[in-house]
């Protein structure tokens, strides 16, 4: 059950005209009052032949008019409007049940506390099976205004209890970190203009897409402008950036003026201070495009960064930072992934955005490695090879599972649900990325004797999961991966042990598939030759000895030669 409190209005008669009217598409049927502050004697235009909307509006506005006649400052925001809607799968609720629900809503909101005879005047109008509208005027009978601070939270809590008591679909409890819901006007405007998303939703996607590409707030504003977004900034006397608002091209008001939305109103984590904190925490020492001497690609570096994510989840403020940075890495990966994977990865990034924020304040610097990995991928000019992408997607799946479990442990219901939905999209992308490789690997399996040896390595390295791995249809491909790694000098049992330590296999649907990505990532380079490394260290140490130390044996040699000459003379 959803109760959506609307912004305060001033026209009681106008709202009643909508509630008792036919609706925008003739969807209003039999509008009538199911509950109110004083049912006896209250006019109901839906039931009384002589009752009018004007009469009902005057009845509700009476305390407002009385206060305005006695005080100099008039009340002009007296209309409190709260639609309450049941879920599509919920059972039919009678008028009496809707009346009880409305009573509980106004009590929770502070409109009409239980036992308060001087509370605000209100009514609940039903004009459809699945919802009601509560209308109240926010001046009490004693002339005071009601205390409505945090009424949305209290009403939400009441809805969760109502769902339990009436056997309705139970929704998750909110924590005030969700993005603002689109208004009816925004949804109708998007439909009228042929847009798939409302302006705030569209702008949120553009803002999140920009973050991995920039290193400071000024770059952020410039990137948005270059992306075709209308941007209005607020600066202090010194020229420092203090705030920003963005507008969608073509989104104009009735005066043909651009409509702007402050970043913090679009989503709580998109305010300028929060974006600044994230960007400053991930600022590299040099521009990502200049760091070209690294031994591995940005895709491998991102997988390496994800391998350490679980170590930062014990501390809450660091865990929140890692989850937020994980969202940036998802966004960067979606932007640079091959075309056949983009749809699933973009869907994963979009739904995971809800999991990026909670009431826990993030220590952003704790996630610098992940944030730099996201920035490097965003700036890379080349796509990944198949094995690097498969390894990264497998790591992203596991990292998102870790994020979901952390949110569950913290009772972040909406965030945990968002992370679980992201896992589904990521798993689909990972399966699609791995499919061509599985066929190629399975086509060149190791010899039968080598396969038996590798199977024994599996039983020795991961005994608890060995039978599931060997029964997995992807086992022939995993055997090929292990044989390839062994040819490069790696020990298969060691690779298996390390891979299982990085990602627990109990919840893996197909453990052999999971291990393929992990082992390909670990074993893509030749194994370290410790003897060669030792020889290089000795050579380096020898070259570092000062020249005068190299000449110190010379006097001894001269002395020895001189003695030999003297000995010869003596002979």
C-alpha cells in the first residue's frame, strides 16, 4: 500500500472537482465519502442529491476562513492531499475497510490524532476499487496548525502495519534515501512528448553516466554541458561553485522557459557536496590516459580492485563507500562493454543506483581503487578481450552479491532488493559473455590422462565442491583453462584454491563457470620464475656497488705481484 502525500495546495474546491469528476480518462466511478472528521451532517455530493462541491468545500475550509479573518497573515497552503493505493494483486477492500485505513493514515500523519476533538477537518473519497484520496484542511478547530513534520515517515510506517493487519502485499520500509517519485504531471508530460522517461529520471541517468569521466566539480559541469544538458550553476562571490541545477532540452514551462531540477532533488546522492566528495576521493595523481605503462589493461585492474572489496566491508562507512564506487564501476563498464551486452549492463547499473546510498555516511577515500578503476575504464579507447571481460563480469556479479548481503545485514530493504535485481542482469550479461569462450575451450580439451590429473587437483583443492564442479557442463572448458595455465607455469591446485578463496562456491549456480573467469584472470600472465627473479636481484645488487668498492681488491693484487717478484729475485 502506497500513501503519497502531495505538495500543499490552496484550492479546496478545485481538488474536490477532480475527485468527484469523471477523471482524465473517465476512470472515476461512483465517487463518494467513505470516512471523514464528522460524518454526521457532512454534505457528500456523491450521495446527497442536494449536496454540492461548493458546500463541501466551505464546510472543510471553515476553520481556515475563521483564522484568516482573525489573523493578519492568511493561510494559503491549507490543502493536504494524500492518495492511498493498494497493490494490483491485493484483495478487494470494502468502504468500511477503506474508512478504517483512512482513519489510521490521518492519525499517523498528525492531521487528526486519536482522541483529539479539535483536530483538522478531513474526508476520504473513493472513486475506484483500488484507492482513495484523503483531503484535509490544515487549520485545526482551535485555529492552530497541525504538526506535520516527518508525516511522510509516520504514514509510511502506518501503511506497513496496515498491510499486515489486512493481509495485503507487504512493501519494504523506506529510509528517505530513495529518488523522488515522478509526479502525475511529469508522467503525463513525458507521455505527451513521446519520452520513455520523465525529465528527472532522464537527468539522473545522464548525471550518473558523467561521474566516472570527471575528476572535479568544474569538469563535471563542463561534461554535462558538452552532453547537451542545460545547466544552471550557483557560485559564491569568489567564483566557487556552490550548487547546480539541470534541465532536459525541450522541457519547458507554459512560458516557454527551461525547467531546471536541482541535483539533490533528483536523487539525494547527486547534490553538489556529495558529488564533490566522491570526485575528490578518487582523484588520480595523473590523468588516466597518461598511465599507459601498466602491465595489465584497465579491465584486469578493475577485476583486481574488486578482489579486495570484501576486505573493506567490515567497517560500515568503508562498506558504504565501496558500494557507491561499485555503482560507478558498473556504469563505466556498461558504457564501454560490447554492444550485445550493453542492455543488460545498463539495466544493472540503473537498478543498482538505488543500492548506492543509505543513511550510513560513506568514507569515500576508502574506495579509491574501485573509483580509479571505473575512471580508467571510462577513459580507455579499446574494448576488452573475451577472457578479461568474462573475468570482470564474474567479479562484478560476486561484488554485487556481497553488496546485497551487506545491505540485508543492515536491514536496508530497498537497497538489498535493488542489488539482488542488479545481480540478475549481471548474471545474464556474464553468461552471454562467457558462452562463446565455453565452446572454444571445450573444443580443445586436455588429454584423458591430463583430465584425470586435473580432476584430482579439483578434489584436493576444493573438496567440498569438487563433485558439483566435475558434474558442471562447463567442466571440460575449465579443464582446458587449467591446462593452459599449467603450460604457463602455474600450479592448477593453487589456482583453484585461490579462486575459491576469492568467491565462495556454495551459492554459485554453476561453480565451474565461476572458476573459469577467476582462473583466466589469475593465470593470464606466465607464472613467476623465482630463480630468474633471484638472479635479477643479484645482478641489480652487483650493479649498485660503488666503483671505488669494485677497485678495492687492486692494491692487494699489486702487493701480491710485488711479493712474487721479490720471491723470484730471492730464488
